[in-house]
């Protein structure tokens, strides 16, 4: 697997930052618990779909205690439009129970404690640590995995491998916001079926641009 030259990485992110100086998640939330719940619900679902459900759910239950009071069946009614909603309702309810019993109803700031919660894996923990607590983590989803490999920025066969390479290669000045820029780039420009290379602001730094430059429209 080829990698982008190290000298190209800083200008790659400088361009993305200039276009979007303060990126953030597209999930809607008003407190750390809502963020955790939204990210948990977003597995194999779109942010748009999750937001539609949580606009109804969070006014009814925006704390672990209130979510527990809804019960699994109550949570299920609010999130039926989301994929895997039955499993997610159980995970969210159990997560709330553990938050109350082990953490006094407060979302913990440690990776170990977060990953001990049902339905919370490494990616979800990384999002919470980054967005809520400002830590320089890299939440590798399908978009970042694709961008990391396609551009040569951080080629890897697994999400963890891509994550580790990004943490090593992204300049410190860009690291806190890097995963937002990469997700948005993968979601709207470097898309899966036919990347929009002609519209890409960082195409000059991309290892794969020649492969797509003359692709016919989908």
C-alpha cells in the first residue's frame, strides 16, 4: 500500500481547515450524555436518521435516569426508525443503568470505562473523548477508513491500523479536529462509488487521483 508523502500531509489538512475552521459532528446533542446516546444509536445508521429519532427521544429523556425510567420498551418506541433498534434500545438502557450505578449518572472520561458500557466500542469511545472532552482521538468509521486508504494518507487493512497511522502522521496542530474533516470529506466528496475528484480541494495531495480523474459519470 502506498502512502502520501509526509510533506503533503500538513497542506492537506491546512486546506480542509481553511474551508471549515471549526468542524463538528453532525449528530445533534445538548449534553455529553445525549452525545453518547446518539453515537451509540448511530452504528450502521446515518446521522440524519439518528437525529430524526433523537429529536423525539431526548426531550423525553436527556439524562441516564430519565432514560432508565422509559424502560427498554419505551426507548424502543422512540427509535424504531433506526436500524437494529431493538438491540440498541437494550444497549442504551443497560448503559444508562451502569452510568447511574457506577458513575453517578455522569459519562466517564476514560476510554476503559466508556468501552465497558454495552454497545460502546472503540469508535464510539473515540467520538465521545474527542467531541465532549477535546482529546486528540481518531474515530475511524467507514468514511475515514476509505479516505485513509484511498488518498494514501493512512493506508491500513483494519480500522485500528488506520487509526494508529493517522495519529502518527497527522500534525499535532490539526489532530483534535482531523477526524471531523476526514469524515465530512468522505461523506460528501471522497464518496464510495465515484469520488468527486474534480471538485476535491485536496486532490493534488491524493495518491489515487489519477485513478479517478477520467472516470465516467456514475
